[in-house]
């Protein structure tokens, strides 16, 4: 079931971390992968690595919060491959700060990347899917923070909650074209984004870095373990490859039991 043979898959934020691993797993499952990222050279490195192992990949430089770049980038992907079958809206950043100290410009930048980026890439990919009426899948990279909240992360929590609403709306509208929309909600994955947060939270909370890991990040898991890149990528593969609208408008927690629904 978890095959993407010949399907064209756009993955944003794909130059590193979760996005990179999803791109690699999709390619291994037969997908033709568009590696989209703000970091153009890093995106090309990932695409070249996929091609070197026999896969098919195209690198695209794309700021997902810039409408013109998204419109142009998706158009170039369609010109190259002829279609878009899967979108993984994964691009994101994290800024850790108490609300009382949070700069409004940082608030807007975080929401723009997470929410504007998800909307813009969805709109452009959905237009192609609607035109062809051959089905498709949209996978949003949410978080346990799509359902829960933590201190110091107000805009991130807000954005990740917002992706649930977007996915549900897209599931309703996309059903006419056979397009599914779902959200993957990981717990903490030890990516560069999370590594950066550990000392930031330690300073803000007055804890050691080890205490941040044990008492903040992993304290509500069932086993004290980080979620892995493969944990997330394999769930994203399942959602992309699922064949019917039986699974749409849903969110799946991949968090070692941190959040349970």
C-alpha cells in the first residue's frame, strides 16, 4: 500500500530535518520528488543524493511565504513533471520567547511561514489537482502543539492549531477532486530546529539542558524517547499513499504517547 510509483511529490522545507527524510522516503517508495526549500544549494544537495541512489528529484529554491515564488515554483514543477500528486507542507521555523517579550515582527514571520506558506502551496497544488481530477494528497506537518500548548511558543502553537483548520477545510473542498488532506503531528524530533530550542528553553526556564530534555520535552511520553525522523516520514508516506477519502481531514499524533486522542 505504501507506494508512490510515478507520483509527483512536492515537499517544502526539504533541505534538512523532517522534510529531507520525507523526500528520501518518498523517492525510495517510487515518488518523483520536488525538493523545495529556501536554501537552494542544500535543496540541490538533497535532490542530487536522491538521484545518485536511482531516484528522481528536482530541487527548487522557494520561500513559501512569498506568493510570487510559490506560484513560480509550483509552475516550474508542473512544467518539469506535468503534474502534482502530493504536497507535503513542511516548511517551518521556531522562535522561543515569553509572550510579553515577543516581537510582533517575529510573530508575523513565524505565522507567515507556517500558515501563509501552507495556504499558498496548497492553493497552487490544488489548482492542478482540481484541473486534472485524478486525486491527490496534501499532508501538513503539524505538531503535538496542534492539540496542546507549551510555554514560550505562542505563535508556533497558534500556527500548528491553524493547520488543523486548514486541513479540514481542504478535505471538504478537495473531496470533489479526490484530494485528501491530513496532518502529521510529531512530538519532539531531534532535528537542528529542536537542538536550537534546548539551550534557549534552558535559559528561559532556569533549567539545565538535560532537565529541558527530561522535564519539558519528553516528560509526557510513555517511554522518554524522542520521535525519530523515520517515525514521521513513514506516517507521511502512509498518508500520501492512502487510496481513498476514508482517511481525510484527520490528524495523527506521532509522539510516543505524549498526546493521545
